[in-house]
């Protein structure tokens, strides 16, 4: 599936790793208002998977219900550490920008839960902030200010192995310009949003000013820092 340049890179990489199809039951853990599903349906009109969104944020889930309205979607209020699903019923799981919000014990439990609900040879796609070897990258990272954890590659591999996963693919990405997109989103959501409000469309449908341009610029040096990049994404199998 060809993905466009005007979506966040970690979503594009997630979709490439997932390769969703009509045989899949895809569980998006901590998926908020279901942006992953909307991206899939925007750029893949056929062979859609069954999509199960699980999040604890009820407001986000209400937005997801309003936005999806599809027979392919199931939206459930639940925790990553106690998934309301039976064992071995899911073919693919995503944990995108999730584990940095959990305690270390919570991460272990969440990964064990993901493994529990996956079928044999099921796939997990996980993305999280990377603990870069570059002092400048770490200094500029707004995630530190928000209290987000950052993980080294070895730490992620160890956590996945402990939960019973085998890593198949791992990419480190995100350069200095990628902060442009993040800071612009923060500026728009927390400052401009309070000035102009939602006079035209709900927030989850609003297009931020210069959004496409900012996202395209943020990709320019996405891989140039190599192992010093600010984010990582991994595909693992049970």
C-alpha cells in the first residue's frame, strides 16, 4: 500500500510494517480517537481489516465512534494492562507511542497482554521515543518535558523478549527537523486552538495551518541521524 507524505512518519512506517488486509483482526492498543484506522481507510479502500480500538480515554473513544461509523470497527474502553479480549483472538497488535506513558511494570504487563491476545505467529508493531546518543536531540525533545520515557534499542528488545516476542524489524528515525512538526502541533493545539476555537469543524477533523508543509519538511532528515534518531519502531512476532 502506498502511503502519502502528509502523514506522520511513524504512522506510515506502522502501516508498512502491518500490511493490513481483510484477513486481519487488528487491535490498536492506546489508539486514542482511532487516527490509525482513518489513515488506513483513507489510503486503502479495499481489503480492510477488522479493527479493534482499545483506550481508556472515553472522550477520545467518542470521537472515534463519531469518525469511524464502520462495520469493520469495534471500539472498546479498556486498559493496555488488562485487555478485555480472549487469548489468541488477534492477528496484529499496535502500540504506537504508548509505552512511554507507562511505568516499567506497566510496560511489562502491557506487552504480556499483547502477547496473550495475539494468535500464534501474530505480529506486534510498537513505536516509542528513542533515547538518542545525541545530547542535542535529547535536549530538544519536548517529550522529556512531558515526562515521557525514552528507550534504548537494547531495552526495547529485552522487554519484547521477556514478553515472548521475537524482533523481526527495527527502524530508528527522526532528525532535528522532525521537531518542527511536533512543536507546531503543540503550538496549534494549545495556543492557536484557544484563540480561534472550533468554529468550523471538530478538532479531530481540523487541519492545522501549514500542516502538510510542516510534515513534509520534518521528513527531510528523517534518517540522516542513523542510530541517533529520536524515535524507534519495531515489528515483532509471537
